[in-house]
């Protein structure tokens, strides 16, 4: 039996976020607004040397470019209690072709794996091509494969979600506690943006499974066209009277050059496996 899709939808939201490879600020630090002396004026859609001036323009530019091109996105999510015990952990990668109907995504849950109705999920995969989507769930003792007719699986939209990027950026003051620097050794201008003054913690709470969030910092690498190549959110909050620290990271690479491989297990899919129609989501 497959995992109910209403639970998978929550997992997909949980697998969002943001970035590997950025040097981030620790939560709670609050430097004064500053920029490098050589940066002036408009740097990218919605981004200037003085701050993020239009969140909508920036997130629209990011989503539009990724919607029109192929890309690879890798992510890691970790939450720990104050004694360093892992509360939640996942990592994975999605490869999407020029068409949103061709993609391959996999997510692993090292420890502790989530459990749904006695099914302990350790690893799941999506492979989509044209109107067919294959899903594979790997648990401790069994593996389930489903095939259903749908032009695009939820995971293909999740990582370019304008709504998510907009909410996380909007959680911070856009000019105070803002630093932007130009990253060296890149073929075209890229800017490292740091936001450290959290003003709307509820927007972070909504996506991270905590009751409250008290501190957070955001670091992103953005190019002149508005693509967010790297993105990291670090936060501290509370749940059930326990302190939790977390980081969510995502990195977009191979934009315009990603090829989507067909996983080997697709060859083993038989007509005996369940087929789900368009209306059963």
C-alpha cells in the first residue's frame, strides 16, 4: 500500500529550503547595513546595493527562469535539539529537464526516518516523463512502487515555488541587518546577500514544524538575472518546551545543461503495480 498523498505533500514542503555552500551568519547577529564601496544601484530584479526593494520581482525572476530551463537542485535539512540529538534530517536531489514533465527526484531520511501508518520511510523517488509519473517508497522492510497518470508531480513544482521564497525573504527586514558583497571569481556578477534581522517569525514557523522561532539568518547567492543559486536559512525555535536549532540548504546548478536519467528500477515496473488516476491525488 502506498503512502497517502496528503502526507507526502507535507514531506515535499519539508524538503524545501535552502542552501549548500554559503558562509552564513549565526542566528542573533545583527550587523549594521553595509555594502562594498564598489556596489551601487540595481544589482538584480528587486535587489539593490541598499537592500531587497521588491521581493515579488526577485522571486518572480527566479521562478520564471527555472520554469523555462533545465536545472539540478540539491538540498539538506537538519533539525537538532539542544543536546544535539537529531529531530529531523533529510537530503536529496532533483534533476529537471527543459520540460516540467520530465524530472527525477530522490530524498533520503538518514535518521530518524518518518513513519506513516506503520510504514517507516527511508527513501523515496519520483521519475516523471510526459504524462506518466513513477513513485517508489523504500521502507525498512518493504518497497512500494506506484504509477499514475499526471503531467507533473508535486515535487517538480516545489523547488521553484515562488510562495516559499517570498515568505522566507519577507520574514526579514529588507534593509536593516542587510549586507551585500560581490562574489569573486565568477564568470558573471553574483552577489552574496545576508539578512539577519528577523521581523516576521511566523513566516518561518509555517514551513519548519516548530511552535515559535526566535532567531534566524538568511544567506543567498543571487546573479544579475535574479536566480538564487545558493540559499541557506539558519534558525532557532521552540517546540513542546524544547529548543530546536535547524538549517535548511539548497543549491541550484547545471541550469540549462541538466540531463534527466531514467533510474534502473523503472525497468522492473510491471502492470501488477498500482496505477492511480488523475483525480486521486
